[in-house]
């Protein structure tokens, strides 16, 4: 399915805003870690440690599914680095990184000043596999191709990829700081500010979301708007999640 220019712009927004947190033009696992940190900051302790563990588990599943979906498109595969090996940040405190070698094994360079190398599976029996865990990078072209294929048969939220359906409540919680299940005007305004959305008239956009006060901005409304954001071929209420009026 060939998406029109407007639809591609919206897909680019979801890529940039919801996924590519370090703004390098690709999605890596580091982006998901930054997402968790951002939501912790925005929610200001309103979510428990158990909530964030569930979020992490959901993002792990999303990352696996996202790589698999991108791999499935032969024209837009998952890219790691120029050598086609994975590079994984292994130990931030000691500057360790995992590099894929020619035999597809992994080796860790620990503290380059001392020239030490630690090979996976030596001390702890754990083997690091290139491109299996967190080393891959998914380009926007791959992401767009995936959505063009997905949206061709997507009729409802239930047709969205599983990882996308799992992400919806997480994104909603990013707005619903009070945790009461409803996003009010103040929370929506803070959401636009905290996530740096270019929203010139917050009350007017919120009025679109609630249809002039007729609709409660709850999880169900968010699902509806999120689906419209992804699928609608022209501007409608789904634009409100970008901080824009139709």
C-alpha cells in the first residue's frame, strides 16, 4: 500500500517522537531506555517500580517484534553497522562495548587505555550473539515500509502489530500523570510541554480531543485517536496527538 505524503509525514512523526529518542535517524535499544527515563521524569514518581518493570518487559517484546517485522521486508532490512555486526553498549561505567567479529562471535573491549579484552562465555558462560539482543538499528525507511505493508490490511486497533498495541497504554500513561484514567486539560498541556510538542493552542487542541466536551479523554479515546493518527489519509482528530488541530 502506497501511503500519501500526509500519511508518511505522520509515520515520520511517530518514528521521531515515540521511538527515535536520540534523534539519530534510526531506532536502537538505547532509544527505548531513554523512553523509560523520559516517562519517569514526566510521571514524577506516580508509577511504581512494578509499573516500570512491566514497561521494560513490554519494550523488550516490542524491540524483538520490531526487528522481526523490519527483517521480513527484504528491501529494507535491519541495519547494524557497516560490517553488518552488532555493536552493543555493554558496560557504561567502564566504556565496554560488544563488537561482532568475523566468526559471528562477540568480544568485549574493556578499558581501551589498558588494552584488555574479555571474551564472551569465558567467565559467566554467557554468549553474546550479534544482532540478537540490543545491537541492531532500524532505519526510518524500514519502519515506513513496515507500516505501508501493515496499513494495507489494517481496519482496527486489533489489526495493529502486537508491540504497537502494547505501547498504547504506556503512551497514555505518559499523559495521565494523576493515574485516574482521564487526561485533563492541564495534563495534556504538560504532556505537550514535557515532550516538546509544537502546540500553539493547547485548549483548542484539547477541545478537538474531547469533541467540545462531549467525549472523555480516556484510554479508549486515546486508542481511537492513535489509530486515526496512523491510518487516516487526511487530517482529522488524530492530529491532536501531535499537538495539532485538523
